[in-house]
C-alpha cells in the first residue's frame, strides 16, 4: 500500500475516532451527567465501539506503517528534528490513551454507577482532548502548521 493510501485510511479512521469522542464528550456525556444516568453513556458506547474500536486499531496499524516509512523504529523517540518529534509525541499520546482505556475498562466501567460517573467523565474528556491533539499533530506533520 502506498503512502498516500495509508494516509487516507489513517485520516478516515481519525475522523471516526475523534468525531465519535467529540459527540460523546459534547453531547452524550453532558446529558448523562445532568440526569446522573450512566446508562446513557453505556448505550452510546455499545453502538460506537463497533465502529470506533476498529477505526482506532486501523489508525494504530496505519500510523505504525507510516512511521516506518519515514524512519526506523530505533529513531522514533529521538526527538532530533520535527519529524522525529511528531512521531514520538503521537506515540506517547497513544500510550496514554491506551493506559486511560485500560484503567476505565478494568476499574471504572465494571462498577459504573451514578456515583462514579464523574470519574468516567474525566477519562472521556482526557481521551477526547488527546484525540484532538493527535489529530492536530498529524495535520501539523503533513502541513507544517507550526
């Protein structure tokens, strides 16, 4: 697969991942918090995960493939120039997203109730902010915005 098709697939998956989290954070979550009904979030997640998780996995795979095209794995965290810095930061943010997801899946979601919905809200806000930041970094990588 050529670089342009990898970037296209990566970007389409980013649209799904970031867009879904923006809908969750800005529309679904406020409603759930106002009504103190975690089931509203669960309902959204049950539908979104069927599309969002495969999109995230494809993003990871295509992102790794793109990064390998630009440089060897041994240089990913050297931060020696703009390209290395972008790749290193995106990978760090991916690891943070993964850690938040594991924490939520193991410790919050199994006991989700109206009493700990706010903790899940913080996770959702963090993952959404990271997703938007990763999108910006990806655009900046291609377009040299800053």
